C-alpha cells in the first residue's frame, strides 16, 4: 500500500501573496511546497486585469517585494503589463513554476485532527479530474479582489450585444464605432473609460455614486533616473522609504480626523473645476458622501473623457435590460451595442466558493455568518494550521498592500517553523484572543471615515467593515512581528 505524500505547506494562489510566501518558506528551509493556481500562469490580479489603461495606484517603488526590488520600473506608477512581468520574473528567478500546479482549482479543504494535516480537494481544468493533496500547513493567498462582482439585471440574457466585466476584458470585441454602456465607476472604470472614449460612437456611464478623483502624480522615469536606480540601489531604497512615509501619513485622514482630508478635498475640487466646464456635469460628478468614505481615485484623464460630446453620465442604477440596450432608473432607454461591467469584486466573500472545514466538521462560512473576521486578519479559531494572506481587515486605503503581505509572510513563516521545531501536530488560535482582537478592531473602525454613511466594497450587507485595517501599517507590522504563543493552543 502506497502512503500518500504529505507536503510541508500548500499555498493557494500565485499573485504577490502566494509568490512572496513561497519564497520566504523556501528560504526558511521548507523544501516540500506546492502552489495551486487555477489559471495557466502566475500573477493573480495583475494577470487577470488586462483592460485598457490598467495600472497601479500605488507608486511602483512601493509595489515590489523589499527582498526582491525592481530597479527597472519605467513609470512612477507601473502599468499592468510591467507588474505582471515583474511577478513572472520573481517566479522564474526563484524557480517557483516547478512547485506550481497550474490549471488546478481548489474546491475545498478539510482538517484531519488526528493526523494534524489538511486534505485539500482540487480539480484540474485541463484533465477534468479531481485529486486530494495533503499538507501540514494550508495558506490561502487568493486575496480579496479575485472574483468579479456582476449585478443581477432583469432581462440581461435578452441583450443581443456583447457583455463582459472589466476584470475579464474581451479583446475579441472591437469597440471602435460602438455604442457602449459602462456600469460602475470604481478604480478600474476610471482607467479604461478614457482609453475607449476616443473611438466610441457613444458612451453612457451609469454610476450609483460619483467617486472622488484627484490628479495622479505619474510620469515616465528619465533614463538617467533608471540608470541611477540600477547602479545605486540605495537611491531607489531611499525613494521607497520616502514614499512609504508620505503615504503612511495619510492614515491620519482616514482614521484619526477628517481635518486631514482638507488637502485631498481641495485637490478634488480644483481638479473637477479645471477639467469640467459644464455645471450640470460637474454636479453629477460631485460625490454626496464624505471624502475618503470610499477609495479616493487618481487619474489625469477621467474627467476630461467624461466631458467629451459623445459621453453622457447617468446617476442612479440599471432597472432592466432588453434586446437592444438598458433602461436606467430614470426610465430612459439607452440603445447600446456593448455593456461593460465596471462593478469591482466580491470583496467581502472571502475564500468563496471554496469550502473550508475545521475542527469538529465546522465550516468557515458558519463561523462567518455575521461577516468575515480573523485573528490579525490571518487565522481563525477552530481552523488549525490554516492562514490567510490579504484576509479580513487587512486592506488599505492609504499605503501599499505589499507591506502588509510581507508582515504576514514573516508571521506565517514563524508559525510554520514553530510547528516543525516543536514537533507539534497543530496550532490553533484561541477564540477569546481572536474575539477581543476583532472587538477592538471594529471599535476603531467605527471612528474612521469608512463608517461615515456611504456604501462601499469595504462593508458587507450587514454594515460590518470586513475589508480595512483600522490604522497605520507600522502598527500592523509591530503586532505581527512575533506570534504571541499564549494566544494559541498547541497540540
């Protein structure tokens, strides 16, 4: 009888989180690792989001691993193709493709308490077969922004034109000379709308609420700058540190006092006034909620695109669709050839549609009936040896998520090392410390601008903020610097 192999760790996902975690575990001496990726390449959201104009809204020097700096960024804010190329280079340099099973989707995972291991159920798209993989440690690196959110619209199946989501852009559809409806005005829409307006016959933008948009301080790096970053890496490190501190300061505006929002509010007001002359359009593009309650967006061409004569903006929602177009909440029928969803992601549905089963047969969805929560955003009581990266309440509104991910890599690595060094079967965070952590977290979040009344992807249907960290990233780094073993049951 053949004994099935038990891996040191299985990592789900191959974006920033998955790749970085694999590098850190391998450097710590874990040689038997498996990374499961449902697509055919690494890259996560930067592989999937290939819409026109896709780019990062965090400075490029902050948007790379501190242990694998990229000195070849061409812009202050890197574009999608460049970020994806960087992640592919990281995978190749550290030989991570060899431990990655591509086209393999995780359907569920169950913890075997007696053996102290996870039984991970997968299906391979290319072979149409299922497999169970065993691992001591299970790490989810799927993040919060991987499943597109598409609203249910009555009659959409009757529409005779093309329909797709910005996160699954259909380049087979030519938009030149087409009548286009864009539904949603999130971070993706403000990037792709200016790219498709010039060749569109017409474009109607439907928004439930207008976003705050301020200028993007972007430009190409000069050749001499790129040479300096390459020959003197400490110069780029200094740029990274300066940008980190500058962005970290912005947490004051989100979490301490709205007085610190005065400057971005003035930036928005000046930007809108300078780019949109029509007072009626300006009124439509002026948000009706406090600045910062939703993500503040950055763009140098969004308002200019909306001011073009072939573009119209409709405030409200979509009532229904029919064969030739859509009817908006004002009762107007818009004949269109293409509908593009710019409606973001199912950010509050963590880990779905995977079924995660812990001690006593308890499902994670049962533990999260009132909204997802975790200890330090990483681990949940009753689910031993299981960790999440970019999990509940670790999203940011002011700084680079890569900083948060590196904090989590360090913490999870220490937990995995403790399991190995102590010869333990499993470690499980206790319910009381987890509950107290989340009670204090929610208390702090209720005092932030994100709790000022708007509806955003940060908040679930019950009104609980399950997405954002409540303060400075340096606070999170200190909290995750070393595990408090008194908060764990070690078996």
